[in-house]
């Protein structure tokens, strides 16, 4: 079964509103989580690295005030798309690094489809 | 910086044909290499991985060998099925630099019955 859970799987929101996507690690602690976005028929682009208890590290070109990331516990990171616009419609995927296992043990969530209308 | 280059798609094959999807990488140090598969409308699934040179990852009939000398990690399958139709992503992850996963552009595979 899934070891990283994302919620919601699908969300539709109105332009100008904010929407939050959760990423939870199940049965393990994740000191580091990663957020990706994927436009239709394109690859996954890393948006930011989320570290528990500290500020997220954003990739170049990603607006940190628009994509708010909070990693308040060892099992939960949230991505909030603020003042969403249609161009933010995308597939957002998180991944989580298992603290207890070798560094390369990273699990991906099943993704969240965001549609902004 | 680190990067992954994989062959462009789409790739269209008949059932039972041989599949090769090429992947090469650029990285400092000794990254781990991965192939992920994404079925329509779904998230990523890890298909196979290799963590050091000459390792062969295999799963569900798919194989890929970590070739350090050619910086390649080509995906192969001897006989594809319709159910293999999906997008395949080659990826690398450095053991340093925060464990980021860098993805290739993806290769869409269509298998016809």
C-alpha cells in the first residue's frame, strides 16, 4: 500500500482563492519532503524541498509567497497555492525521505490534481 | 548541475515487441539511478533502481544496467504488453545535495494489440 499519502487527490477551486494540499508519510518519519509539479505531458519539476522545523528551500523561479510550504511535523508537509490562477492548474506530487533508512529511500505520493477555474 | 536526458517519444510498439528507452545522465559523484512509470491519470510508481556502477535493476520484466563508463541507464523489456502503455521517467538522485530527484522529460510508450 501507499506509504506517502496526498490529500486531496482532486481539487477544483475558483480563481483568486487559496488551496492546500497535504502530504503525509505513513508509518515513517520524514525529515525531508519534496514538492513537484507536472504540467500535462511534461516532466516533473522540483518546486521546493521541505525540511521539518525549518523553512523550505525553493528552486529558482518558484515564488515562495505563492507556494507556501509548511513542514510542521515529521509526518506532514503542506503546500498552499495562494491566490490561485488558471495557470497554476497542474499535477502536484510530493515525496518523502524516510529518516530511518539509507538516504536514497524516498517514496512518492500519488499526486494531487489542481484545477483552477 | 545534474541532469537526465532520455529519448523523446512517443514510442509505439506492437505487443511482444522489444523495448529500449535510452537514458543518459550528467552528475557529480555517484548518483543512484531510477526508472519510474506513470500510468494515465496516476502518480509515479518506482519501476526499478540501481545504486552503483554495474548494478542491474529489474522488475516486471523490465531491466536497466547502471553504466558509469557511458553514463547511461537504458530501460529494456523483451516483450511488451498493452498494459505497459504509460510514461516512463528516468531519474537520478545524488547522495549529497539534499537528495533531490532529477527527472528526465519522460517517454510515452504506446503498445498496440
